[in-house]
């Protein structure tokens, strides 16, 4: 089968890692014996441009139209105020279209900053209803050429098109940029933010892998992708959010297809499988040692990153239960591992020493530690599941 890179259309792709067959990470189970379907999860790397990608993704209709227990309002995003401030420091914004607006959190912020005409696109029905209830003009459905044509017909063109945590989900990058070009005023701007895969790639951190993310960008790859499709960065900012985030404001430019050297990135991609395997062996060793010392082991955080790493590395056998303080997730079960999800107060009934695997963004770890320590009478040790460096440090103790 010929595989074609969705960024540069090259055919020089190689397999980076095969995670096997995994369940959809956001599909929490209502019962521990509930049936669930699993899907192949394989990543390839383009040796020409460096884009890492899932070449055979799950049908987006299966991923995005059901309630997935994942809304913007649930997630602390300390960087979004700075993102909005940076945008308005560069451009005057009146009309905005946000692709993947979720429950309207970022649109609300842009409205406060001065934008007056605000539109959103959101395929998730529950999140979309929340955005519409806030008064935003909502287009339900997936962003594609058909929906773009309808918006162009219905509305004037926009000063700003926003796509936060979106581009990594899209199957057709070329179509995305063609639609953005059709939606923007001639002097309009595109603002994107997306996960920065650079640190995870170098460490072999498989917790950044998620079946909804069909493309994985580093800063050189996204810069080159923008230039290829006729957009030049006005600014690039990086944030310590959700494992690393790149934010870029871009304006139209002459398309440039000279490319960049992907040699270092490709070399890291070729080593990723081995590094991820070494990390898996190490975390098994650590959890085995805690089990031998009669520790109870819990997992805090049941988001998609936690689901992927627990299932791929086979950690469920060590963990007594999962903890999450979102009430909508409690008394459900994690996909694959089928770990029961309980509130923090459940720690009080464990007795004896506890090891907590932290599966939250690192910027939130300290607040989680305070919450759990307040719930427990016994000593709690903590290990960050989303950082191979933290696990290496734990081994050296």
C-alpha cells in the first residue's frame, strides 16, 4: 500500500511505532464487562518533511459525534489569556471564526477583548449546544470543504480564523488551508495552537500519542507546513501546557516549498520505539517494587493521554483503581484497562502506604498532590506518568 504524507504529499514514509489495537481513549465504560471495539494504532514518519502521522486513522464520525467527556471548561488553560493578548497586540479583530470551538471558552475571551462577530464550528453535539447557549453563531459538523462553502455563502469573510488544538486532528491538511484561504479577508490572519511533539519525540514519551491526533508537529514542521500553503508566521509562542504547546499567528504569504532539513527529527523517530519500550520496562520495574513493598497503587487522571499509556504499556495489572474529580467520569471504567474511576475521597479507605501515578498535565501536578494529601492519612508517593525523566529520577532514589 502506498502511503502519502498529508503535509508534503511525499511517499517516503516509514513506521515509527505500532501500539497494537487499542480502544478509543475517551469512550469511558459504564460497566466493567461492557463490550468495546479496538482499532490499530500505528504511526509513520515522513522522511522528507518530518511530519509524524497516523496513515490509517479511525473514521472521524466514530470519534467526534458522541459525548466524549472532554470539554474546554474542564481543563485549566493558563496560557489562553496570553494567547488572546498576543493576537490583539498584532491585529485589529472584529469578526472571528473558530474551528473546533468546543464549548465556546476561547470565543468568550475574544469577545471580552473586543471581537463583535463570533462564529464557531463544533462537531460534538453536547459541546456545540453549550457554545450556542452562550450566544455564538454555531455551525455543527466537521470542518470540510462542504461546510466551508456554506459559511462563505452565509457570512462575510473573517478578520481572524482560529484553530486551537485542531490541525493535529484533521485528515486533509491541504483542504484545511484552502478553506481558511476562502474564509479570510485579504488581510486576515490565521491563529493556530497545537501540541508540540518535540520533547516527547526525543524522550520516547508515548503518553503524547492519541488516536484523535492523526498528525504530530514540531516547530520546524509546522512552520514549513504554513509556508508550503501560503502563510508566514507573525509570531510563534510556546507554552508549558499539556506536554507542550506551539501557538502561531500567521498572515498570507507567497507559498514556499523549499523544505527544511528533517534529518535530526527523522533520527529521533527511528529511535522512538526503542525509547518507549525502555520506558515501559522501567515503569514496570518501579511498580513491581512498590507492589512488593505492599503499596496500594492508584492512577490520578483518566484523560486520553492516561488511557493510551496505561493500555499500551500494560500498567492496569498494577493499579487498584483510578481517581478523577470530574463527577461525570466517576463510577465509570477506563477503556481497555477497565479500571474503576472513583473520587479522591476513596483514598481514605485504602490504609497503608500509597503510590499515585500522576496522569495530569505537569502544570497541575502540585495542586493534585495537595488535594490527595488532604484526603489521606497515610503517606503518598508520587510518580509522574507523563514524563520519562521523572521516572528515571524515581529509579535513582
